[in-house]
C-alpha cells in the first residue's frame, strides 16, 4: 500500500485543486504530499458543472500540473463536490440476526444498512453516502460496533446523504474524459473533516464550516459520528460581489480589496483609515473608508453564520457544541472571520489546521486545500491505512459496499 499514489480532486467553483500523496513510510497513518496545485475553474457555477467542455479543460490542466510536480502518472482519483442540492436525512434499518446462535456478523450489518436506504426521496436523486451513527441490539442502544455481540434484532440509525443524479453524472463524465478513473465521489465537507478535525473534537461535538467561493458547507459531528450535513448557497464570492456594488468598482478590484484589507469586524477598523482604489487596480482614483469596506463584508458574513445557526437549530445544537466551530476553505482566510464566528455562533471558533501530513511546502496546510487533502485521507481510510481517522467512518468501512457501487454505476454510464 505504501507505494500507491493517492489523488484528490476538489471541484470548486473558483478553483480546481488537486492533491497527490502516498503513505509516509516513516510515520504509518500519515501522508507524504507529493503535489498540491490549483487552476482556475471554468464551466462550474455554484458547485455544479454548467459547461462540460470547459470543466474538462480546467480539470485536465490541473491534472497535468499535478503530474509534473509529482513526477508520476495519475490514474485514479477521489473526487470532492460541493453540490448545493445535497439532501441529508436520518433513516433507520431493522433486520433479524441471521445466525441460529444469534451472533452478529458483518453480513447482518450490511443488511441493516441496506434496509436503512429505503428513504423517500425525489426520483432524480442518488444516494451518495450512508453513514451509520449507532446500532441497537435487542433494545440496547448506542452501540458503535455490534459485530460479535449476540442478539435477535439489529437496528441501525444512519445518515443518508443524497445528491442530484444529473449532477453526479456530469461530474463522472467530466473526470472520465480527462482519462482518470473515479475511486469515489465524496461530499467535500466530509473530506475536509478528515483533514482538520481531531478525535477529541469529533467526540465532544463540533461544527466544521467550509467557506468556499459560491457555497458554504457544514458538517456537525458528535460522539465521533456525523450528526448533520448541509450546503448553504452563499460563499466568499458573494462578499466580493457586494464590495463591487458598494464601491462601484470591478470584481477584480473588489476581490483584491477584500483579500488585502478586508475585515469582518468593523469595530476593529478605524473610521479615519482610508484607501485609494487606484492602488488596488482601479482605473480611476477614488478614496473610500476602510470602515465602509468592513461594514459591507460584515453584513454578508453575518448572513452566512445566521444560516449556519439555523441549521444548528434544526438539530438542537445551537450554542451547544463544546468543541465549537472550526473554519476552513478559502473564505476562512478573511481577516476577522474567527471573531465574527464567535459572536454570531456563540461558540468557540478557530481556523482548522491540517494534521497527519508531511509536506515540503506550506500549500498543503492552506485552508483552501483542506478538501483536497481530506480526499487523500479518505483514500487512505478506505485502504485500511488511516490511523486514528479510521474511527470517523468506521461504520461505513465495515458495511462498505456503498462506495464501490457508486463508481461502478458511473462507469456504466460511459460508452
């Protein structure tokens, strides 16, 4: 396994990010990062492919750059998506234990999880992930691993995550046409959770918030399991758009202003501080207040976190997660966003740091690469070399036919 090259492709609205790595022989369970590259994405809007040829070209450029950096051909990849039309719901599956002596085997878990997949969903949706939360054996609840136990009735409570079939088909077509095989397609925020959350956070209760270009995705974890997942159709590019309108300037100038002097907490900015937009690429000189820039940014950041709070209220975890909020994604690099998160969410907050990797560059630890790195860790997890991360989706691994099935279904679509 140590020689196998792992590839993660994060299909972002603004950037295609590719990470390449393999198991670090000197530290089992860790990844040695061989390449991290990003290319502007075309043909992708709000997390969905809207122009297949442009998307193929963008992914191909990113893969070519990654191959040059890694010095090896890239043949198979784990794909991360941030599709806004994600459905996450809880379902239960109940089966009888098959063996006469009542001992529970992995086949019983398979049948229980299969039974949990009978959920009502629109006909144009496809099950992407089945994440078991806990098992119940003869009324004994909260069991994490029932294999080897004795009982008659086995129940599972699982989180069923579904995505639009058409979107998944477009993603698969795009990747296959670049000449790369698909190991699996994963909701990006789940991969990010593998990259930045530690076991203690996942046990205590934490919300990971990945602020991307056009979407903000979040996952809530408690007792080591996925409790809730949602994708909010607002991201950092909405902040840029607001600034372009408020400052009456171009998108490029607004983006540079946001990145270089933007702040999500207006009270930390002096009312007397001013900037000239000409210094940021504007064709005309115009003096604007830094406080005004911060006010515009704060309004949109507040909206993002208000929607996160609404999702937390659905599962009765508003202000009730001891490990707080962990921010990642390109949007998390905005100045003052941690303080804004603490205020709006009423939780401790911090920027997520990628762990369990060895890399010669700082790029791999950049928050915008958390999904791509997490996809590598997902691949490591599925191979059985995942170290402490194996506990995160241990139920999936044990009942594990979902992941391979999706890939085969995609492959069957190709001529």
